[in-house]
C-alpha cells in the first residue's frame, strides 16, 4: 500500500457508515442483480471470485454472451465501489504500524481489474473500460483499465483517444498509453492536439508528445513555456479557498519567527498587549504569548520562494539513484507540522504549507509564483486528482483535530460545533472523518444536551440521599457523555476510571464512570444500565495511536457501558463490532437492550444490605458511629513487646 493510500484511508475506522437493511443493486438488469448476489456470497465467505468464465465469454465468438459479460464486469466494478461505503463491507485496520486500512470490496475490485486489463480484447469491454478510466479511484486499477484501450478498435475507441488528449486525463499512465496508441495507429488529425499537449507540466508527457509527433512524421514541438494555470489548477485553488476556514486578512502583515518551541510563518491577525494571534501556513489560528515569542515582519513572497527551492531540491533528491534518505526526510520534515514524525503519514508530492501558500498567492494575483509552486507538485503525482484529495485530507485533519480538542479538552461546544459544521460541507465529501463530524454536529445541536453538567462531590453525596439505586444508575448513565479522561501514554489507551481532575471548569466534579464502579454493580443492576448500551453519543474522551499521527478516535457512551456491564457480569457479556456498535455477544443479531434486560432479570436479587447502601438510613448509622467514636474515644492500649524488646528495655532501665 503506497503512502497516498495510507494517508487517504487513515482513521477510516472511526467513521464507518451504519449497516443498511434495504440495499439494492447499483446497476439495473440481470447483470446488476447477479453481481449484487454473488458479491454478497463472497463477502460472507461462502464463495470465491471466479471471473475466468466471464472473461472467456467476453472474448468468445458468441456476441450475446460477450455483451452480457461486458455488462457483468461493469456491474461488478460499480457494485464493489458502492459496497465500500454502504456498509456491505467493513474497512479493517491493517495490524502493522502505518499500515492503513483495507476493504474486501476494494481488494476484490483490484483483482478483477487486473485480470480484466490483462485479457479483455472485445469491444463489449468498452463500457467497463471507460468506468475504470474515469470513475475508479485507485490508480493501479485505472492503469489496468487503460491497458484495454489499445486493444479496442472502432469509432468509439478513436473518439475516446481524442477525448483523453483534448481534455487531458488526470492520470499520467492513461495519457502515455493514449499517445502511444495514437502514434501507432497514425491518427494524423490528432497531431495538432498532441502539439498542444506537448507543453504539459509533466515531463514524461512532453517527451511522449515529441516521440509521437516524430513517429507520425509531424513537425517537432516549438520551444514554448509550460502552459500556466491549466483549468484543473484553477479549480483546485477555488476548492481550497472554500476549505480554508479562516480567511487571510485583506491588508495583512506576514510574520516569521519563533513561538514557544515552534517556528511560526503566517498572517498577523491581532497584535495585543500580552499576546499575538496569527494564522500560520498550517491553517491554524493560534495565540502566542509575547514573553515566549520572537517575531519579525516578512513577506509571503519570500516564504514562497524558499518553499519552491525546497521542492526543487526534494524533487532532485527523489530522482537521484542513490536516494539520500536522511536529506529527503529533513526536507519533508521542514514542511510538516511535527517534522519527520508527522511527515511519514503525509504524501511526498505536496505539503500543507504549499497548499495554503499557493492559495494566498493566487488570491493576491501572483499567478506566476503560484504556478511555479504547484507545477512540480503535480509533476510528482501519477494522477492530478491526488492533489485535490490530499488538500481535502490535509485541511480536514487540521479542523478535525481542532474539533476534537475543542469538544474534549476545552469543553467548548460552540467552537466544536463550528468546526463540525465546516467539515460536513460538500467540499469535504469523502474525507475519512466526515461522518464523525456529522454525528457530533447532530449531537451538539440536540436540546437534551443543554444544561447537562456533572455535580461536584458534595452535591453528588447530597443527591444520593434523595435517589434510589436505579435512579442513581440512570443519573450517572445519562452523564457518561460528559466523561473526559486523558490518554497518558502512547501507544496506549484511555482509562475511563481516571481520577485526575480533567478541566478547570469542573475541577472537582465527579467521574460518572468511576462512581458507577464504586456502586458495586451486580447482575440485577444491569437492567437499569441496559438503555445506555445503544447510546452512540460521543463522550468528551478520545484516543490516538500517536499524537503526531492524524487519526483521533472519539469514544462513545456505549463503549464505557460495555466495560461496566462486562465487569459486573464477570464475563464478556457484550462485544463491540468493527463499526463501533455494542452487541450481546451470544446473540449479536438481537436487540442488545432486550437481551441484557432479560439476562439481568434472571440473575439473583441483590443482597439485603444493599437496600440500605447510600441511603438516609446508612448515612444516619455512619453519623451515629462517628459521634460515638468522637464522644467516647477508645482507650489506648500499651504496645505489645517481644522478649527481645523487654530485655532491651530492662537493660536501659538498670542503674549505672
């Protein structure tokens, strides 16, 4: 799995879609239904993928079978892409550090595309080939689809070749195959379009255009500068402008310098008496205390020129045969938030500062410098669309992490809601954590979240005197969403029962999870806790593999309830699915609430003494015992002494 795939898929497990019960085939007709049913069997492990027969029919002499096979392959490709998102298959984390995630539907589609690209040679394969070239998101499968095009003939194939070079395809591999096919077929009317493509920012495409024109006996290319700002670049900059949450000031001052333990390059937003607020080129708006900071006025252009030089040096080192790893890591780390630690999770062809600075240059009208910054980034990719996907995920991760911090650490629901509402915009469609942002935005917008708070310890002790045991469980269960504990080690996880005070706003408030544990829950008590096993609300608690990695996992109320139930039951009564929902382990298809209630009602009743636990009677008894202990303190008894001790005491008491 390449770096881009890891980058795009990282954290996907935190935002899996809910399983849908009434899914239908994506493609209409018998081919769509066949693909839908066979894939269901494959996902369940009841059959294996066998496309050899379909390929034989596709390339065979029977036109009816060939047409049906072509429709079948198209239906397979469309359905597997839909199954990545509709819940029919799960994204599973690869158990290797930095391994990313994998999906059964995507893996199968790659296998089918490889066989299709190697063998398909019938014109009935044209629709499936077009789908792979123009819709498939994975570059390896796109290349497999492009391999079919040179084996297809006719007006439709020639029209597609014309389309690929006239509206330059984003994939370099597709462009190169199209140019090679045009030159071998001697399509002379395409020479003018090849000449126009010969000024691409991709060096391999320019060389292929020169070779194609020479093979076709056409005049060579004239020496002209690389075309500035292709339409795809303009579209990228417009989309990045929509993604940036904080706009740059119209008459802003660019500052460079050192904040506390970090370099700062960005726009000066506010210069106060005590602190400075800046929008840095990592798209973060932060405040810096002046006593710990040192800034000086710079220019956006100087920063851009330095970044252009860094990219040129990085391109040279990556192309060098010796591969100077340390120098490459240093250059990449210079444009990453946490140096080489965070750079390992990011694509090498573009960085977040290049995304923000190029947009600010374009916004100021400095198109020449903007083009010089972006063109090498495009040239380093195999597909132009990767730049847009990387931009979406870079900025999405920045705002997602700030949303999590605002919600969990700062306990600022208003700020967290602002970030969540920004991430749910269509411009972030496809971002791995977008579904989490949608859920949090819906949760923070509900009325039942208003006025909910955790009591301090004295107030909770008083409340206990007025509540039954079931009411106490319900009270604490409802407030589990306010639980916030910090992850203390990495790698590691959070401990829900942490007693560390977790906010200045509620320094001595109770930990609802810990209070539930202190109640000594029994099997019969779990009936009152059962409704919260389906509570998918996010708690103010998150975990991560490493703090310099982009992924963050927000924990749900049902996860904490699962731990409480299993501990009280003394066995793993509840299990957590890969999509984050809690189920009854022995009956995962049933209602977890009903199953847990039935199990709880079958347990022996609570001991009689628990009727008086944390009740006014218990408090009165404790108060009476304390009064007696203070009023009639026990008499002190002489300490017990061993024979050796008595001998030593006798020796000390002898007259000398």
